[in-house]
């Protein structure tokens, strides 16, 4: 398939024996911190071997990415006291992911977020998708891009970079067209995790790709994210019905609990939002340039996460449905609001909302979006 032409480097074949000890949400100061990229076996899924890549930058920051679901399983950075821990939810073995947690760290596709009643039309053709979220379609269906094994290749580059590729076949989960998808993860020395999404189709289809990392900047899921301060550069959001499908309106955030324009503690007004935050924000940016759209900070750890994207929307999900039933690899309950997602995207249900920016991809067109998550520490 197009796009997986990059050679797998010798260095990528060096097996990282320390990987299983670099557990999510667990501090680990003994890890290998040599700049580069290593590859280790992570088990088997769908009869294929799954790999876990470790990207390390010059600062010793490490991001681990699984070829199952393209999942970011951990992102280990120091806090203001130089204590290292992972700022994302994840497991240190594949079995945690095979148990289908709610999209922890995963690549989401073919369509991130919801499509009403699992139906949409392109011209006169109507398509029916899996309804895996009540009566709606969510995050690509029963077996979305988060549950498939991706092809992988690393690049001969001074910056650790991993290319993941997947062919989503015509009719998969009900979507039309063979879709060739490439996602490149790069970890820069500025502690940026850059995610570049590319896709091409051979039939008109809809595409909306994102990453579903759950962040907790304290590095400890026993703390909630309610004390984190969030800024979203959005004067408007898309209100939803009781099944979280946008009503089609674009409403101002001013004077509502959705106003994060100046930066606000998440817990301050969450109780006045039924069910918690799970909404698409209409970003103020006016074009598809890579622009800073959000920042999240936590005083306890001194960590700040900035989000840059080429996309027009951002789903802020405050981990409302986490209920303690899933445990971290070291046995801690993952409770409600113990982590949050900032999913860059086109708006939910766009295929049925003529006023929203289009998610249509035609043969001959190139889908290309970029999102950067950047972490810094204020000492
Ligand atoms: C959605 C939530 C959903 C969560 C996990 C988020 O992107 O907006 O409604 O519960 O993903 O599935």
C-alpha cells in the first residue's frame, strides 16, 4: 500500500528489554533514556504480531506506541521535582487493550465521534454503519482503527518518528471506499508529540481521524483532573441532544460553563453541565494552519500541555463514563474524571450537518491533518 515505503532501520530492530517496566502512571527513573527509537514485541492480535515502539528524545522524554490501535500507551515526562511519570492512561501489556477499554490512547477512525443513527448519504447513496453507541455510530464502529493491527516503519531521521499504515477496505464497518491511512508520530526534542494523519480513497467517503489519549498531568490516576486549568480558544461550541448528537446549532460559550477562553479550573462549573463535559468546541482559528488551540495545566506537577492543530474542532471529554471498573496495570481504579481527552477533529455528525465543515473525501484528494501535543514543566 502507498505510504509504507519507508525502510525499517536496523536500530528499530533492537529490542528494548526495559519496556515492560516503564509502566503507565507509575514513576520510573531507571528507564533507558538514549535518544532514538526501539521496537519490542507486544504480543499477538488478529493472528499478527503486535509491536511496541519506544520513542526517546534528547531530554529523555519517552513515548510508547503500540501497533495495535496505534495506541500511545505511555508518555513519560518529569514533573517539577524531576519525578518521572506517564501523563496518559495506558497499560503495560496488550491484554489491557484487548479487553476494550474506552479507546485509551488509540487512533480513531474512520470517523471520530458520532454519526447519528449510523446513517449518512453521499449524493443519492445511503450508507449504514454499525450502531455501537445506543442508536448512534461512535469512533468507527465495532472494530474501528483503535482495534486493528497497523503496519509500521521507522525513518532514518534525527528525530524519532514512527509511521503507521492501515488499509481500511471498502465496506469495512459500512463505510464506502478502500481507504489508505498513514499516521506518523514524531517526538521532538521540544517535547512535542506530533501526529500527522494522511489518507486517500478510491470512492467518495467520509473521514475524521483523531487520537484518543486520556491525560492526567499529575501522572497519578488517583487524582482527578478537576483541578487542572483548561484554556480552549473557542468562542462557540456545538450543543448536543440527549444522545450527544449535535443539534446543528453553533452557540456562543460566553456566560456559560463552556467558556474556557480565559482558562478555567475544570471542576469549577462541571456540575452545571449534565453528565460532564463531552462537547465539540468550534475553534476560533480561521484556516487550516497549525495553530495553538488549547492548553491544560496542573499546579501540583508543574506540567502544562499545549495543543496545536490544523483541525476546526476540539472534543473536550472529561472522562465522564470512567467508573472505576477498569484498573491501571498497577491496580489503581480509573474513576470518573481521573483523566480527560482533547480530541482534535471535524465536528461530530458532520456527514448529516450541511452547515458544518465537510468531512467528505473524494478519489484523487489527499486527507492531511496535523496535531501537536506539547508538554512543558514549570519548575
Ligand atoms: C466521546 C465520549 C465517549 C468517549 C469514550 C469520546 O470521544 O465524546 O462520548 O464516551 O469518547 O468512548
